[in-house]
C-alpha cells in the first residue's frame, strides 16, 4: 500500500482534513466560551452566516467534527468520506473567502484556508479514486 503514488495524497488529505477540523473545533469552542470577549474585540456583523458569536461557535464546532470524521474516513478509504470531504471542503472554501475584506490577519488566515481546502479538493478528486481501494 505504501508503494502506490496516491497513498501519500490520501494520507496528506486525511491529515489535512483532521487539522482543519481540529482548528474549527477550537475556534468553535472559543466562540462558545468567550462570547463576550469576542463581541467586544470583533466586528460581529462580518461573520458569514450569523452575527451571533455563540451560534457561530456552535456552527464551527459541529462543522469541525464533520471535517474530523471525514479525515478519519479518508484515511480508512471510505467512499462516503470522499464525497463528504469534497462537499465540506468546498463549503469551507466559500466561507473562508468571506473573511478576505475584514482585517489583514483575517484575510491572511482566509487565504491560507482557501489554499488548504483547494489541496483537499484536489487530493480527493484526483488521487483518492476507487481503483486505489483494492489492495493486492
């Protein structure tokens, strides 16, 4: 299995999904537990889906768990994980684009997330095919 060229991409994409999911979980927990502090320091009107920090924290927490599960599924070679990974990475990419105009640090972080999501989509779409699941 280690000799196949797509094995490295599957491992990379699975770990990358888990890292992105873990970061979303941390951001979600911060949004849930530090709502008052974030509302004072951030412009909450620029959040992509809702202007409520606690709701955004819960969305990020659930989204992070989905990303984490998709990462584990990719590493296990699941078909459902490839579909979920492309869908969640695509939505995550679109949400990351919404941070571009807010603040220079948020724009840099948004651009970094866009690149990471593009790597995930490319890796899953090109290198995690059905023919690679069969082990000889």
